[in-house]
């Protein structure tokens, strides 16, 4: 219904114009359509293309640099994976790691090539997180572990022997 009202209004408007006005309105509409098309469609695309053309060499250099850094990182990761602390360094690493994880009052002793860690009344969740982190970070394995549950839920006593993974 609106379409018929609008087309009737347009027809009434158009029929009341002279031939010269019709030509001017047609050409004005065409020029306006081209101007809008240029400013909305073509100009932004051309500007974006020019900006990308200017940035492309810099982006290619950055990509080459990042690729080289990733390759170097992979080669260094392999070298770092083989280094595990032993002896006094293992004891110091365990002590520092316990402090970082908030496990206070731990006793760390060296027994040959192993580190013995004793904890009393520690949160079981914190102990398991610490053991997992130590295993990953310092490349140690649990040789022997004794865990005893305490009366308060979630609290344990721990006695664990840790050894560097590269020591057999």
C-alpha cells in the first residue's frame, strides 16, 4: 500500500516537471550517485590498498625476523631441556621453589644425588601443584613419596625423594 502511495506521489511530482527540469534532475541524480559511489566504495578501498602497499615491506621484514626468532627459540628449548640441577644446586632450587609456592617450614636435605623434602601439615593441593611445577621446571622425578593425611581435611605430611631426570 505504501509502495502505491509513494509511486503515485513520485508520478505526480515527475509529471508536473518540464522537460528541462526532468533532464536536470536526471543528470543531477546521476552525478550524485557517482559521487556517493566514489566516496563510499572506491576511495576507501583505494586508500586502504595504498596503505597496505606501503606497509608490506615492513611486514615482510617482521615476518622474516619472527621466523628466525622462532627457529632460534626451538633450538634453544632443546638445549635447555637437557640441563637439570644436581647436588647443591638441586637443594637450592627445591628450597626456592618451596618458598615461591608458599610451602613454609619444609626441610630439604641432600642424600647422594637425591633431594629429600619433608613437609608437615601442608595443603595437599599446594603440594601437588608444587610437585608438578618442580617436575617440569627442574626436570626431576619422584623416586619415592610418602603422603599421610592429617585430621584437618586437605592437610598432609609429605616425605619425598626427588632426583634429576638425567641421573640414573
